[in-house]
C-alpha cells in the first residue's frame, strides 16, 4: 500500500472520529465490531477489525437425542452429573431449612 494514498478523511470531534462510509463498507464494519489499534514505530496507525460474532445458534437444528427433555426442569442441570446436582440441591435445601430433595 502506498504511503501517499489517501483513502478517506474524517475529523475528530469530542475525542471521537467517524469511520468514513467507504471504509466501513469496504471492511464490512458494523455496530458492535471492535477496532484494535496498533501504533507503528514510524508514527502510523494500523487498525485491525474484529467482527462481532452473530448467529451463534443460526445453524442449530435442536436436540436430536433419544431421551425427551423438559426445559423447565432440565435447563440448569444440563451436562451436570445427576449425583452432583442432587448433592448441590440438598446443600441448598439444608441452608434454607427445606426438606431433602431426593
């Protein structure tokens, strides 16, 4: 990249600078993306765009297991060993004065 080339300009206002639309479109910068700034030895600035992760569950097809589940009772216990879950529930019940969970 030539050091004489100017792709776009913007002004600083209130200690903030806008990213010119042409640059935002070219680099696909959107709300929520992060900019990582690097000050080079020669005084120039290099900016790395970190794109926000979206659509984490967009490709999720749902639970395909053989056992039926009940989200209202299984949600917080998902992936927790049953004996650990009961032990923790018993400890919580003892602290609150409730009866044994088993």
